[in-house]
């Protein structure tokens, strides 16, 4: 059935709200679903401006509708011209004061929120500091107080202030975890700072919000907000990776050897159960305790054996444009077996660490953790 002309005309303004209705306000990256005080303050400011805009819209269109109806041309008196009020002093003053009041109503809360949330802060006792470096197209997270270096997944304790120092190793990036805080740029040679806290535990999705070429859209990351004890357990797992039990799976042992001989360790650093720090470079993702990560390729896919094998076979499949080379030739007869072994080794790294440390009381006491992790046997592995 063809649309009647009025229906077609009405469909255009209706389409906008209907399309908006398709948005998920409680999505994983929704600023409308804040989980921390900074994001909440930013949302409150947004909603204040939003409802203020509605008052303006209703007033303007209300007056317009009234004028159009009240002074419309009437068949009974087609030549009538409504009385003119050009030069009315009262109206001129009114139309000057009202916008000034509106600007003040927007500006005062905006400036106040900026001062409350955006100023540079000095770290205090109890704050968690994370040095974040952006690379094309992944994230380096360093915890200077704990000596932890990891990539693409940040762990932070709930209800604690987190101060992130932002730097870039190459081009501009922007750090953005929509449910926790507004975005901030990472600029080479400029230390930017952002601080926030989370008031609910959970997994939060982050995204680079500054076009950084190539795989920009795939430059994601995750923030795991956990209870204090779990955070301590996570840190412990990094402080003593050599305390973690080695898997007895021969495939894992083979994967470890391949990691060195296939050239993986030229770029990637791993501290594992043997405690060695293979050469690696800090300019590539540090894979220590890789098995603790829930995602792969900077938040692009879940960290599973199958996905990891696909990633190792051809890193361009999940993340076109990234700089990870293809290590195995397609006609390499050993490729399947070797890739499976390296994936198994990587997934074994730290896989039970958090639970082990948590079960041991989750303290900073590395010795206690080591004893728990090795079942009291601290001998050579
Ligand atoms: Cu980094 Cu976009």
C-alpha cells in the first residue's frame, strides 16, 4: 500500500526517534549507564543541559505555534495585518536577559564539574597509579608501585581512586572507558592525567577514541574492577609468576620451547613459571600471565584456544592492519601442531594464579602466595 503524502511527511521526523530507540542505553560502552562518580558527574551535567534544552524547545515552539494559530490569515478578514511591535523596549530587554540566564544556567554547573573532576591530582595513600602507553594498536599498562607490566587489560580495585598517566609511543590515541570516565588524549612527550573510580565490580569495555589510522577501530581494552583482595591476588600473580605451578601437559612444554625458537620472544616478554625473562621488548605487548586475560588482540575477541590459534595462524583475520607478523607459512606441515602448542602454553600462563593467590588470603605477602601456589614445595622446577 503506497504511503499517503502526509504519512510520508510525518515519517521523516518520526524516523529519528525510532532510530534512537534502537540504541542500547545500558550497553557495554554506554555513557548513559555510569558505574563511577566521574562518569556520573558527567552524565548529570549532560542531563541538566538536555532537560534545559527541552524547556527552551518547548518555549520556542510553543510561542511559534501560538503565533501561527492566533495571527493566521482568516477567510473572514483576509487583509488584516496584526499590530506590529518593532522596537518594543520590554521585548528587547527580555530577549537579551533570557539567553544570558540560559548561558549562566549551563556555564555554572559546567565549570563546577570541570573543577571537580578534571583537575590534575597528586597521588595520595590508597590511590592506584597506572602508567598507560598507547601504541598502534594496543595498550601498555604499567603499575609502577607494583612492578606489574601488562597489556590491554587493566585490573583496578573497586571504590579506590585510580590515576592514569597517559603517554603515547607513536601517534595520538585517546583513553576512553565510557562507563567510568570521559576520554582523554594520549600525546607523545606529554604526560596527560585522568583519574576516576568505579563503584561496582565488573568488566568494563574501553576503546581508543582518537583516529590513529590502521586498526584504530580494533584498539579496544578492558578494565576489570575487582574487590581489594582480588586485586592484591592479581598483583601477587605478577610479582611471583615463577611461583606458579607449571602445567604437566607436554604440549605446554613444547609451546614454551617454540615460543623461543619461532621468534615470538624477540618481541614479547614473558615471566613464567621458570621465572626467566626472555629477551622481548617493552614496545610490544608483555604476555606475562596471559592466561588471565579474557580477550585477545586488544579486546577484539575472547581469549580461547580456538581464537588464539586463528590469531597465531593469521593475525590479520581478527584485526586487519595490525603489526603482528605471520609466523607460520601456510604450507608448513607442522603449523597446526605447533600453533596449538604455543596457544596452549600462552593460555596456561597464570591460569590459576588469581584463584590460588585469592585462596591464600590475597595479601601482598608473596612468600605466603608462593607457598600456596607450590603446595609448600619451594624447590626447583
Ligand atoms: Cu589508538 Cu585510535
